[in-house]
C-alpha cells in the first residue's frame, strides 16, 4: 500500500524542485514540422508549421512531379495563413483539376520568409501517390515492374512476359525503346481501375500515362485473352509517345492507334469484316479525318481503329521498320505529317491513303 507524504513535506518538496524553463521565442526562422497526407485518388494535403522571432510574412510550397518535361518544371503553391510569429497552414492539391496516376512521385519542399528578411528552405521530401486500397505485390524485369494484388505469381509472371515480348516487338517494328522504367498497375477489374480515377469514362479498361511511364489496367485472372491484347496496346502508346516526345512532335491518331493495334497481334475477324464492308461500299474514312480524335459514334469509332491497324500494317509490310522509325523521328523533330511521310515513304498523306486503299481493294477482290 502506498504511503502519502504529509502535506507539509509535499509543499517543501514543491518549493525545492527546480522551476521549468519558461518558453522563449526562437532566435531565427524555424520550420517545426512538414507533412503530407495522400487521399487517393482525390488529393494530396501538404502541411507545415513554423515559428520565428519576427512575424512570418511569406510561405510557399514548391514541388516537382516525376514525369517527362521539355525543361525543368518547379511548381509553386501559396497556402492561406495570417502573419504571425507562429504559423500552421496547409495546401490541398485537388486532383479534380490536375490528376496524378497511381504511383506517381512528387518531390516537395517549403520556402518561408519572415518580416526581418530571414529565409528558410526545407530539404526536399518525396511522396508517392499510392493507391493504398490494396496490398500490392511486385514482380520486375530490367524494363518493367508489374504491381498486382489479385491472382498468383504465375499470373503476374505471364503478364510480365507479355510486356517484355511487346517491347521487343516494338524495337523491331519501330526501332525504339522507352528509356525509363515502366510501372504497370494490374487492377483486378475495370471497376477497381475506374475507382482509381477522378473522372473515368464508363468504358475505361486501361490507361497509359505516357509522361509518367505508368500504365493502369483492369485484368482479372479470367480476362487474360482480352488483357494481353489490351496490355500490349497500352504499352505501345507509352513507348511510342516516349520516342516522339518533344515540344514539336504530335502523332496523327491513325498512326498512334494503328501502331498500338498492330502490336496487339492479328486483327480480329470483326475488324477485318468491318474494313472490307466499308471498302466495298466506298465508305472508308480519309486519313486526314483519322488524324484527329476518332468519332464518338460507335460504328465510326470501330471503323477508325480497323482502318488505322490496316494502314500501319500496310506501311510496315511495304516499307519496313526502318522507314517507320524514320517517320517517328521526323515527327519528333517537328516535321509536318505530310513532310514526314514524304521523307520516310516518298508519299504524302494523300499518296499513302491512295496506295493503301488500292491494296485493300486488291485483297477484297481476292477474298
């Protein structure tokens, strides 16, 4: 049983105890804490707390996103606060305005100034915008990391083999490789994938975030036939866009989608039937039309993909991979599509279309 000290003795002990030091103002500007909270997929919340002997007059967040840029880009944000000797504030990056893909890396730091003119900059920190709804596993090769949470390792290994094969096919067909490591997030379903996006289309099954070297795609263990073709398709977009990345280059849609469909493998019978039916009715869409966004009309959209695949197949068979690589590099250097085609194939876009249409009609006549 504890014995209580007499009240007098307690009072004496209190008198003899050393006094706690009184709080004092800092001698200079000091950051007390710096944190970030990821609320995937909606926001990143950056917070800072600081104090100074003088009133804190300016606070700004500086950050860099790890993606391809034409030049070094440092963004700034100004969180709201009231000038004081001690300040706590935060800034929210709202992904409804500019969203990040899963796994994107952001480097950030704070810069503060007080009324005396003192300035302090914190050391850079890294935050990954991870989709923490799932327990991700990883399997990697020199070029690709597969991240998945549903299915066994054999499932992930098969997808990794698909990626390596697609990269080798692209190296042969267009003579280029992506020069950064590729991260591929395998969601167990299209529903899970769409929940990882801020404004998804209802039909979204896979997305290539080309500037980040990231692909997100919904493939369940029972969806392998579709998933393999879709994965090769999105991987092609990523590699080709990296190859032509410049302030000047812009691929026509028929070339971009045609290369992606070519790397999927043989065209499906439904696409071929659609193509030949349109050719027989003189209803093929022009390549100039297909240089821009494809139609939102389902039938025209399917025809657009079928034609794009056929044109790219024709160019590769007739002129080879070296000419296709030259075409991409000319686009990267800022040549117009007509000039780039002329330099690579000796034909402008109308000439390519005429030669391709003739080949389609020959095939139709033989069928």
